[in-house]
C-alpha cells in the first residue's frame, strides 16, 4: 500500500464530505438558529455515548483481528452477534427511559434516538470490516457520499417544516444507506464462529473500548455538560466553533486510519523497524493541517463564525482554543493508534483512563466557572495530559524519534502564512473595498493555504520527497 496516496484519498474524501456538511450546517444555523442546532448537537452526543456502550470496543477488535488475516469471516460474525445484542438491549433501555431522554433534549425524540443508535452500530460494524480488510480507501470514499445524502435529505425535510426531527431523520436514513453499501463491499462472509473467536475479540476489546470512550470524552463530554450548565443556544454556538475545529482534523484522521492496519501487519510480522517508521510518519504529518489551522483560528475566528450568523460570533473566543486542543489531541491519537496497532491495548487503556478522568473533572470545574470558554480550556488541558502519557508509554515499546524538526518547519511555514493573511486582509479592506465577509474569508483561506504549502515545500526536504513519491505524475 502506498500510504501517502491512501491517506490523501481518505483525506480528500473527508474534505469533500465536510464541505457538503458545512454548507448544510450553515443552512440549519441560519434557518433554525443556535437553539435548534444546540438540541441537534445534544442528540448526536447522546447517541454517540449510547453507541459506545453498544460497541464496547468490538468494532476496533474486528478491525484488528481481521487485519491479521486469520479467520476474518468468523471474527466478523462474532462481532456482529455481540454488537447486535448490545444494540437491542440499549434500545429497550432508551424506550423505558424515554421521558428522561426527551426532557434532557427538550423535544420528544426518544424513538429517533433508538433509530440513530441502531443504524450507527450497523455502520460501525461494516466500516470496521472494510478497514480490517485493508480497504480504508473505500471507507473514506463512502464518507462524502454519506454526508451528501444526509445533507440533502435533512435540508429537504427542514424546508417542508420538520425542523429538528427532519435533521435527525435525515441523519438516520443516510447512515443506513452507507451501512448497506459498506456491507456489499465487504469480501468476508458470515460463518459460525467458535468460542475462541469471541474470546480473541474480548481480549482486545476489553482494553480498546476505553479508546472509544476516550474519543467520545474528547468530542462530547464538553457538549453534554454544557447541556446541563448553559442554555441550548450557547450549546449551538459552541458546537459551531467545535465543528470548525473538527474540520481541521480530517487529514490527521486519514493518517491514523490508513496506518492502523499497516501497523498491525508490521507488528504481526515482528518488523519493529517498520513500526518505528510508521510512527514517525504519523507524527510528521499528524499536524500538517492543524498547525496552520491554529494560526487561522486566531486570525480569522470571528470572521469564520460570522458566516453562521451574528449570534455565533460570541464563540470566536473559544475557537482557537478548540483548534489547539485538536492539534494536541491529534498527536495523542497517533500515538495511541500505534499502541493499539502493536497490540498493546492495556497500555492504551491506562492512558485513556487518565485522559477521561482529567477531561471530566476539568470540564465540570471550568464550565461551572467560565462557561463555554472553560469547556474549551478543559478540553485542551486534558489533551496535553493524554499526549504526554502516550508519548512516554509508546517510547518504552518502540524505538522511534519524534520528528521535531519537521514539526518546527510546519510552524515556521504557518508563521509565514499568518503574515501573508494579515497583509492580505489589510489590502482587501483598504485597497479593494470588498465588504463581503464570506468572500473575504474564502480569499484569505486561499492565500493562507497557498502560502503555507509553498513555504513548506521550500523549507522541508521531507515534505518535498513525500509529495514527489506520492504524486500520480
């Protein structure tokens, strides 16, 4: 596998999908307002945590065991059995406590929560199988299709007046469609699994499930707690800022998803040098987009959020903090991805436990004291703790070097970019007289991206080599 090309395919797919999702979110924000957007975010966060309980690390275990190349059919069947049973059990619990669910969100949507939970688990299962068969590029290509279908259905339902219900129903329909398509692309069949297949999944999942909890903690703990402490409109503002920060994680996510099966295969072959090389690659390119994104968040945060509507500008003070959090967490994710790839889920488990405890405690303390700004600060600080622990732990298992020189070069290129953006903004405001915020943001982003990548090409031989080796020309 040419890892650079595969990562780019996954990244490009996610980029197209996120662009479509961004347009849809803008429409919802301007049409329905921050309060409904906040309720939507609360429902998705709630479903994400329920999905975690319905998965318990089984999907990660499926990917790991199938990628090893032994009995993939049996492992898929065993995983499907466990996830199906857990999903049905949780669905019953949601219906039993429907009144509490409805009260938390503020709308009667418990039945839609069940639908979202079941189709989400179905998609997680089929995506895990594709990744386990080293078809990461297919999983990536399906992402923009999912977002396109989701956005179109959601917009259609909102136009005819369904509001929040239409947004949730569109999400469920699109997820089910992609899960069915993913299943059709899976080569493995379903055979009757033996007890050892369940045991081997359990041996990996009993530690890796906390990795999913860690991811959910990073993505959703702040949103869930904000739902308790602040009004839904502020949750909507925070979610808009968070969506911008998450947009910048696309390439880092593409790198980790591409490298996991390669790490797993190298470890199975006891090729420690290959494992070290893959870890160094992941750290080299984990911040490739997030580092300039941090500078952009500081300089353009208010302009970007103004696109969502005037009420969202108040989130500019937390945007750059959230981008910083995603940058630090991105490195943590690469390190934990490597630990899981070399079959060290117990070590990852301990790191995840420390991260989650830190994140929850800091969010409770800082949200109650500082509101949405406190949530952002708590997320960034907990990511720093997790990254430090992950780096120390992985170094005890794998002899690799942190590519500090390349990371510094990326910061240097981003600094050049920031100077170009500030100068361009001044020219646009004074010389051209352009008074259209969205057009100005687009121009500044184009100038910034071009300056950053040209600067990095000029100062980084590693980056030039990577571009040349993975170029289709």
